C-alpha cells in the first residue's frame, strides 16, 4: 500500500520505517528540515536499536523516502498516518494544534479518497475534531475516513514492539477503513481489535495510566516493605505469579519518567475532569511517583549525612535503558535537587549524555562508571543499563572515597554487595 506518516518522532519514524519493511511504500514527512536532511543521509536522529539498519535497507530498495512536502505526500498516498507531537500544556491537557494543522493540510491537498489515521496519543473525541477539520478544509466534496490507531511501542525496543505487538487496536467508523487497516497490518499476523474511534482513543490513555498505576502501586508497596523489613522484589515476584496480576511493570524504583506516562496520565486526568469525572486514583499515582524521587534523595542523605560539598557519582541518566531520551527522566529532578543542596555531580550514561548536557548543567560527564566512581563519596544508580549492571564492583570499591551504593533500580543483590564491603541501599528491601 502507499502510505505517508506525518511526524518523524519516536513513534512516527519507527512506524514508517517498519511499515516499509513489511512491504508498503512509505513517505515519512516532517516540517523540520534539518531532521529530514539527516534522514535523507540515512541517519537516525534518535538512538533506537535496529532502526537505522532497517531504514537503510528500505531506502535502498526504494520503499522508504523522506520529505518536507506534505502536499506531495498526500497526493501520492492512499493512507496518511498522523504521528505528530501532542505535548502537555500547563494545565495538563494535550496541545492538539499540530494535529489540527496537519489535518487541515491533508484536507487542502486531497485529490481523491484518503484514509486519515491518527497514531498520536490524543484525548478521546479528537477523532471527531479531526473529521470536522477535514470537512471544513476540503476544497470540494471528496470522500474520506478518519480512524484511530494508537501506538503501544516502547522506546528502546520500538522496532521489536512494532513487529511483535500484543495487539493492534483500530478505531473506525466504516467497513472500508477497517478493511484498509487490516490489510496494512496483515503481514504482522497479530491480534487486531476493532472498535469505534472513541474507544480506541481511550484504550491508549487507559493502558498507559494503568501501567503507571502498577508502577506506583509497587513503589507504595516498596515503602511498606522497607518499613517492616520485607523484600519488595520477592513480594513483586509472588504477586506477579498470579496470572491475573502478571509480573510486568512491578519493578519498584525511582518512579516512571519518559515522554509518555507522565504526560498521558495528566491528559487522562484532564479529559476525565472535563467530562465531569474526578479520577482521583490517577492523582495518587502521580503523587506516589513524585514522592519516590524524594525518598531516593533521602536515602542518599541518610548515607552521607551532609550533602553540601560531597561528590555524588550518578550511573544512568536516561529515563530507562536502551534510549537516549531524557524527557521527564527522574534523573533530572534528582540531580537538580542534589545540586541545590550543594553536591558536586559526576555522571555516566551509555547513550544519553549529549541530551543530558542540554538539561543538566554543572555536571562532570564521564566516559565510564569507573571515572564516575573515582573519588566520589557515593554512587547512585538511576538507570538499569546492562553496562551498569555489569560493573566490576571490586574495582568500583577501590575508586570510591566511601563504599556506598544507593541503587534506585535494585540491580544488585543486597547480600552480595554487602559481602564485598559496601553500604548498600536499594528500594523496598
Ligand atoms: C510507555 C508504554 O510502555 C508504551 O506502551 C507506550 O507506547 C509509551 O509509553 P516507554 O515510555 O517507552 O513506553 O517506556 P516503559 O518501558 O513503559 O517505561 C516507562 C517508565 O516506567 C520508565 O521510566 C521506567 O523506568 C518505568 N518503569 C517501568 C518502572 O519504574 N517500573 C517498571 O516495572 C516498569
């Protein structure tokens, strides 16, 4: 099929590239000229395992191209996916102006039937607004359909997730739109759930909010475990063995970050309130998440006593492993608070250093964990990268001023680290 994907962020670019890999002809469009120029040179502006290889392959076999020209892309495509940003506004609602812009651009340039599919995460009822925008901007009476096709890929495993989704959700209002989307996803051989547009929109917000709730729930349980001497890792294992609960997203830590959970939680809260329902549970989820960072800083304080003048070594800056994304990373608040209290910060991240430099100033960025440990008063682990999980603890101990590790991701077994002579504090154990 001939497809266009408007917006080349994490979701748009991965979707476009992967659609070309499964046999479609895809134009990825963005109004950011620098980004498109980079993509035209076969360079991926984000770190996402496997993406660049598939991109190169499909550019070469002419199934994938990049453009800043939305007009041409609309004309050449049967289906247009909207995958532009929906950033949070100050009141928590999603800024949908990019969606409106793209929808009107599509309408102005339509020359025949098009299926317009929203892939961006949007509040319920956006589909209706997109339909209206298209009708208002059409030059003549051309038929079209609008559909919702929320994306569930995770950063860091975006390519894998796109090829192996648990489900594909399509929200449609016509059989024609359903058939086209089924055809597009056919090569994936996955479960396709067909719903109305509003339900599809809610599935995305509800899924992300539910996963965020799972994380805050286990973080709250971790705080109980700590107070009574239980081990949250064992508790999570025991809970997760119940198939109704499942073991995923039960890792206690410093709280969730990234550009999806915090933003989608806020947006879901906002739309619930707008619809006249107080979804207070989600407010608690947010509070627990914020509190978790405070608890982590308190652990560092307990270990060092006075923060002022101390050197704190940070391992991991990205909001999760295998990504260079720093948006809403818990490391930002944690480091800024420690700096405010007078700490000197040294830090290492395998991929996120360049992006971290834009948001975290006065940090000594190091090339490896050992450079961080040298003469630091303690080590604080913020992201569970493999490169950090596999550090040589004996070597680290010799380099640190004091053998203290505060582990915000529970990557080590307390007894083993303590046996090596460390003072070790994890989360909920
Ligand atoms: C999430 C959703 O998983 C994905 O379906 C959606 O499309 C986009 O939002 P992503 O933000 O890439 O994906 O990362 P995810 O792996 O879900 O992790 C989000 C945050 O939760 C990270 O900060 C991570 O460290 C944290 N997390 C995750 C925990 O603290 N504990 C867990 O058990 C799982």
